[in-house]
């Protein structure tokens, strides 16, 4: 666990660059992480997904892709278009949540 | 008379019925269990069937014999739960059961129908699963005859029942094909939607080498969109493909359809409940236990067992208007078969990831946490007897329901052994 400064905010991140505390997140941080992930601009659709995930996080963990599609009404294809290559992990990181995990 | 109705006579439902039959006054309460089948399956045993370690007889018993006297069993299919009217409608036989309190323990089911191409002409030919009795038996027949090739194990999406079972399957397959003398002709591949086979930091560190040593390749972050059964390919949403000769899939897991029909479930038909007490936030007389509940812990018999321990203590207070004092902490422990007569053991809860150490006696064991040993393997095999004769009957196991940190080695504690393993 290390601290990192994103857009002037000091946050704790884990080895993979995920925020450790969802409370330290804000929209400016989200935009900066999105750029690191290769998403130059967050559109209203991106924000819809990010907000839904934050509202439906359990134990600070992002919901699974299937829960996101059911909850937002977007298709999995659309999610892959919005967050290319691994939307579950990317959304989690941009939304300041933990990635979906198994039990080991 | 007050009526407690339990939907589902699996691990959680049977334990709840048997425990409460001893705790509730029979002059004041009726306890009724509804299940569509007469047969109780020991689901952890399904894993061993494809490799000929267990036979059918090892994993089935007539459900009726497993209930304590005083528990009424009704064979029937739940059509819909009318939570407002506190009634459950059964189809086959058509019947209405009123309740004062309802426990939903209808489990999780594999749904190969949810992935296009999976359940078509190649189903149970080159595409198999081992999460059902029929599936495990069909795969046993297939593996007996298989001459080798590329065996792909894939998880469609999480959560799944017994999340470690796909890894166990691969490690047992490595051993099995060695025994058959064809390991050099078999390629073993694990395709997962997660970031790796192990996602928790310590487990990844301590166990990451296992799969590599056994020659099991991992394809991470692969979200299956469909199967092409003729070309024998898994196709992901981002157009990645993995070819196979034999696919052993873990289909999407969903809660019972009756949950969806009753409007009580989430996107996957699991019932949202309080993670410490299992009480529905919408209906103060409905609880959900075991795999049926949408909880952030493993869908596993051990989690159900520890959950039931907390639940029954709470329930006898709750019905008298008292506060529920026991808080379930997400405790689960799972044996992980790793082949060649060895196994691992993990013990964890909502907040504590699997750690290395000894269990159940700190420093002694005999079981080893996050570390392969023969003792763990024997523990896993002995567990079947415990399941039928102790757990389901609702007898107490000498294990606390809450997870304990005693015996676990955390960073800076536990001495050299852990340092050595982790290095």
C-alpha cells in the first residue's frame, strides 16, 4: 500500500493502482485514472456506469459485469466499447472501488 | 401454532430445520420443509466423480431420512412466494402454504442455457460440467475414454458455488492424467473472468506457483460471450478466442426461478439480505440462507453451516421480539484438493483474506492453512462422513462459527516459516 498524489489529492492505492478507500475518491480523480486507462474523456454514459457501481458496491467491491448490465440497462458489448479490454476491472479502478475478487 | 416454512432441503435448509426442531417448542411451532426432489445430494462430492474417486452412491441419500422427527417434509415445486399475504404457492402438487416466518434456502443452480452455444448439439459430448449429479457422471464416462488433447476449464461469471472447485478440478485432472499415463498428451487451461486464478494478495503469493508447477495455463480476464460448439471455441465479448478439445465449463450460477417470479431477487435471482442476520430488508418475516442469499462470502456449505449457527440463535430471540445478537462474519473454510493425495485449506471471512497458519488448533493443526498437506486431503475425505452424520443432523461441531485469528500467521508474526513460504 502506498500513497499517491492524483490531481493534487493524496490517496492510498494498492499495488495495482486501485484506491484503497472509496471515500477518498472524487470526480477529478476518476477523470485522471480514466486517462491512465486510455479513456480520454468520460461521457455521460461512462458516468452512468461509474455512479451505478459506486451506489451498488458491496464491501467497497465493484459489482460484476452482469450486475452492471442488469442495473444500468447497458449491454455487455456496450460496456466493452465504453471501457475497452476488461470493463469490470477498469470501471472498478475509475470508480475508486476494489476489483471483483474470488475467495482466494 | 406458529408456522416456520423452509424452502429448500439442501445443506442450509436441512440444518436449519433440524437445529430449530430442537430449539422451538413443538407445541407452539410447526416446521415444514419444501423441496422438489426426494434426493439429497452431497454436492462437494460431485468434484470427485469425474475422476472415479467417488461413485453415485457416495453422494446421494433419500432426503426424508435426514430430517429430525417433528419436521414435516413436502415434496413440491415452489411456484411463487406471495410475501405480502405470507403464503407460498406450490405447483405440482398445487397447494398453498401459509407461513409466519419464511426461510428461503433454494440454493444456486448452474444455467448453461444462459450462454449461447453451450447447451446445443455438443452438450455432454465435448462440452461438460461437474456441478450437477448428471453432469459429473457424464464427465466421468467422458474422461474414462478420452485420449488427450486440450482440456479447458472455464468460469462464465462469478459468483459461483464453491469458487475453488474449478481449480481443484484442474489439479485433480493433472493427477488423473498422470495416473492414466497420458499427461504428456493433455494441455490444461483455466479461463477465468477474474484477473487471475488467485485474486487475494497472499493466496496469489503463496499459491501462484502451484498451477505453474502442474503445467496449468491461466487465461485471465476472459468474459465468455458465446461458445462455438462446431469450431470448439470459447468467444469473449472483446473477440478473444480460446480453442478446446474438451470444455469443462462452470456455467452461470443463478438463484431459483421462483425467486424471480416472486420479485424477491437481484439480477441473478439471489435474495438480498442483511449480511450479518440474513433478514430481508423489505419483509420482516423472510430470511434467506445458504447459496440462495446474495452475500459477499463464498457460496459454500461451510459458509452455510457457520451462517446457520448464527441464524438459529438469532431466530429464537427474534420471534420473541428480542434483538438479534449474533452477527455472522462471513466465515467460511474450504479444502482445496491439489492432486497426488494432498490438499490445501483456507479459512476466511468478510474482512480477513485467507492467511497461512494451522487449523483448528493454533500452532498444531493438524490441518495446514494456505499450504499443501496430506492431512488436509484426509480432512476433505473424512468430511463427507461428518456432513451426513453430524452437520445435516444439526449436531454441534467443535468449531466456532466466528472466524478466529488464533493460529493464523500475519505479517511480522508467526516466525520464519511464513517468511520462508512467502519469500
